């Protein structure tokens, strides 16, 4: 209980140091404002999640992806087969053969009529009728071939294609299932990924768009996520104007989330205000018998003053340690041993 007081008393009896030796290396303690951080969990979300849908109805013949698969836009991820399309294709082929036979007859008849007209045996009206029949047969063949192309296109649309680059989240169907046109075959997270924060209502006025947050390493435990000093920086890009169940929502952009799971949680430190602290470089602190001391320059010389240290801070000024008690604003500190 009395150890700090005895240490301070011993320090007061220490021999004063020459003021000229201390001046060059003095560090002046100043009260400064530092961010007040709150640790929360953020969930990884994908900016866009697009469904891959069946374009025709039929039986699902094959599924070539599963949850977690990476796909490129245009990749075939499933195949839907409609058995009626094969029958329609056979009917279209038979219809084309029939019409081509009629076209060939019309061509032969037209050639014969032209020869007879040239010899003056047939009339011009018969020739005109032959030309009309030939044109009709030609158009019918063209229409039948177009119908066949429609059937082939519908058969090709049985291939379910990935609508965008991304990662497959869910595949709610299995091979052999009967699907209709428009049914969802897979959900694909096409990104980009971001963090969704949910903060208590009391911090709604403290978070703002453009603000900086700190994102821990991958993991939800303190050991794996690290500390705010070693965290990556992210930026608040959207604060939602509606509070739901006492929570305010915000989105944070940060690089390096591409290999995270969607809805995976990670530790995030959010600035909710600022507080005044007295902080000094750790090199100015000496420890003896479990007690931390700081050498304070006074008019009578340097005194070793016991202090209580707090959290470590890291910013543009370098690494510092917060001093909770023992120092005041304006104190001049010397390096130990000076």
C-alpha cells in the first residue's frame, strides 16, 4: 500500500541534476485529443448477389457447380433438358423435307412451263401461276427453317449460364428436379465485398460517411484479430438513415475481403468520439521493482516520479503510451539516466 509513497519520497531525496544537461532532451507533456474507439463486429456482405435462372422449363439434367465454386460470366453451371424439344425438332425436320419436295416440284413445273411458253404452246397466265407457286414454296421452306432455328435456340437455352463473375452462394436444386422457366438454379455473389456494421443507437450521431475505421485480421477472437494498432484502415461509405431495433447500420469499404465468406464476422474498431490523454514515448519510462517511473525536470533538478500507465497509442507521431496518473499538462520529461 505504501510502496509508491516510499518510492516518491526516495526520489525527492535524490540528488538534483544539472539543468543544463537536461534541456536538450526534454519532452514536454501535452494534453491531446485521441479517437475513442469502440470494438464491434462487422459482417462481410456482397454488394450484388445475382441469381442464375433457368431460361426454359424441363428436367435438370446436370449441375456443374456447388456452394463456394468460383465462376466466370457465361460459364455453364447447369443443363435443363425438355424432351418435347427433340420431338419438335424432328417434326420441324420432317416439315422442311416435305416443303423442299414441293419446292422441287414447283421448280420443275416452272421450268417446263417456261419451255412451253417459249415454243408458243402454253399461255403467259400459266407461266405466271407457275412462278407464284414456286415463290410460295420457297417462302414456306424459309419459314419452316426459321421454325426449326427457334426450336434449336430453345434447346440451347437449356444451358444455365453464370450471369456474372463471382462465387456461388447457394444451389437450391439437385439433378433430376423439374424446373420452370425463371426458376433460380444458383445464387452468385458477384461483389465487391464490404463490411456491414450494426451500432447501438447512442452512437448514431458519432459515425459519419467518410470516417475511418480499423479492421482487425480475419477472425472473431482478440488473439486472431489483433489490436486497433495493428488493424487495417477502412472507410465508411454509407450510413443508413433508419434505426431498426435500436441499431444504426453502416457500410465500410476495405480491401482484401475477396476470400472471406459472405456473412463472415470480423472485429472492427469504430471511432465514436475523442478524449483527452497525456501520452509519452515508451522509451521515457523506466521500471524498477515492478513500478513505472518517469523522470520529470523541475527547477530543483530531475525527479523520478511513479506513474500509472494505460493503453499504447500508435499514430503519425509514432508509438506512445498513455499516462493515467503522475503527470500533468506541461511537465517536462527527461530520458532515464539523464
